[in-house]
């Protein structure tokens, strides 16, 4: 094929097997996405070391993560519009390029303030990529073999918890903190080359009639700052003496909620012309999937915070030692992908999600009884089971959110899903940190500190338990009338 020829978009095979072109597209996106996933998981074990190497307080260094999350969440709602203007290929390369520039700037930062500013650049690129990856793959799959497709596209999410913390611990142990960001460079460079070669050119053609979508600028000014304000309020919860009533928490939360209410009223009036079409919540599958992604984000990111802290503060492990003990979670998630994808395509998202969340809950309960001398071998075995459950749950619930949608609805659905996961993760971290601080206040011995962690783990289990009844709202067996009813808008008759 000539250099100027346009490659047709890949589609999933009718037989249930994934088309080789779709596999190639997914692999191309995964290579670039690994930079974002690894960066996030590496930073989870690096904050404490960064504070020491940058000679600043832990509270200030925490903004290295907070600024990134705020930029990530504020960018996500506008990705669908940007794709309609630039096309998926151009936008992916632009997002990857921005993440590369942000990584290089972070590696060149001269103090913590400049590092925080450059993390915003990274967050804009990362937020663009994480929404667009799901959009491009789901549009190419055209509703076929969603379970198998999700098992492929969630590879970065599964690999991140396995490799990221270990890499972060090793880099901090052996070298300078700047290598945390330089580590992203090869993935960005190779990912950009593959994207230029393999992604179909779906952008506007020179001389073609203008079909550019209008940017809902007012909606952007309501939705993105609203999400960012809520995330900021949640991140301040751990340092607020008044809890939710403290001004550092209450003011941004109330401002964020007010902006979101304003956006909802505007979006209901604009319909499909809104920045994110919230009418998609009329699809029961989209509404249930978003709620479950929110709860799963809380359970996943909350535990990613608690587990390394438990091993470092109670058991005296180093950052690298704690990271190695977390590997079973990622291994379990990685191994469950293929089976969960096949089961979802055969039986539907509902039974897979119910079984996955029950398994995750059962594997979280033992941490409620954790002590300062609990066997690490036993805990690692439980983490493996928990990883199996979480991995299967993410495939089922994220895939279910795209069932029954038209191609043009997929970008908005992807944006809603990623925002729900981001806000849920921030809420889970904030709530569990506050619970841990209050439960372990005044603890002077490892045993007393372990009891505080046990109470926080019970709350993590509660997040998982709350998800089980919601799973019953997900689509049933593919091709059945039950699935048609589940995925159809509430006010429209289902089509068989």
C-alpha cells in the first residue's frame, strides 16, 4: 500500500475471533498507553522519595500527583470534540507527543514547583490518550466480540500494577528521580512511530466540505472545572481538620457540584450538541456501567494506596519490597483477562460482573483482619485472587458500557467511563486516607497501626460489596431479548 493511501478501519470478525487488523490497531495503542499507565503506577511508590530528593514536604510533593490528576480529568470531557475536529489518528499522535514533551520537561525540572507545572502538561496528554484509546478500539470493533476486545485493551491496566511499582522502586533505589520520567520516552517514540504507520487516517480531507463539530465552550467551562474542583476537594480531605465540613474541602466540592448541575441543565437542553451527551444515561447499560466503574475505581485506587503503606509502615518494607509484594494482584488481573472476555461474549456482562465482584469482595475481607504478623505468603495468595476478580470486573463493566451504542455515541461513552473511574478513584483514596488517619491516630505499636489499616480495608470491601447488586442492571446474554431491553433507551421500545 502506498504511503499516501488510506487504510480502511479494522473491524471485528463475525465469527467472534478478533480481526488481525483490529489486533494490530489495539497493539499500537497499547504501546503508547503503557507510558501513561507506567507513569501513574510508578508515581504511586515515588512520592515519599521525591519529597526527600527535592528537599520539600510530603504535603507539597503530593501536588505532583494531584496536579496530574486534575489535568487528566479536566481534559477528558473535550476528547470527543477534539476527535471530531482532528480525527482519531492525528489526535492520538498529538496526545502522545504532548505526553512525551511533558515527560522531558518533568525530567528537566529544577524544583518541585516546576515539576508540578510540567505534570499538568503530562496530564493533558495522558487524559487525551486514555479516553481516545477506548474510543478508537470500540469504534473499530463495531459492537462485535466486545469481551475479547476489552481483554486486549486492558493489557496496560493489568501490566501497570505488576511492573510499574517495581520499576519505580528500582529506579529510585539505583538512580536519580529524573529517570522516572525518562522511562516514558521509549514508549512514546515507538508508540508514535507505530501510530503513524498503523492507525487509519480518519481526519478531515483537504478540500472536503467542512463537517467540523462546534465546541460547546460554555459546557467545557462548566464540566471540566467542575470535575477538577470536586477532585481537588477530595484530595484535600485527608488534611482537613473539619472533614467534609472544612472550608478546604466543602468550598471546592460545593463549587464543583454547582458547576456540574449547571452543565447537566445545559446538556439536557443541547442534547447531542453538548460536550458530553448525558442522554446516554437513558441506556441502562451505560448508567449501570458508569456507576460500577466509579465504585471499582474507588476500590482499586484506594487499595493501591493502602497496601504499599501497610507493608512500609507496619512491616518495615522498603518501597521496592512493597512493590514486589504487590505483584500477585497484577498477575491475577493479567491472567483473568482472556477467560473473562470469552465468558462475557458468551454469557453477557451481567454474570461475569457478579461473579467477579463477589470474588473481589471475598478476597478483600481477609485484609480486614490483618495484623502486624500476618503471613506475607497468605496475603500474596489473597491478592492474586483479588487481582483475578478486579481484572474480570473491569473487562465486564467497561465493555458493557458500549453495548448497543451507535458509532457516534462511543466517544461520549468513553469520556463518561474514564471520568467516572477517575472521580471514583480519587474519592476512594480520599475516604480511605481519612479513615486510616482517624483509625490509627495515636497508634504507637505496629499492632495498633495494623488495626487502623484493618478498618480502612473493611471500607474498601464495602465499596466492592455495593457493586454486586448494581451488576444485575448490566446487559444479559448477547443476542438475547434481555440484552436488547438492557441496552435500549428507557423511553424507546426495545428492538430484537
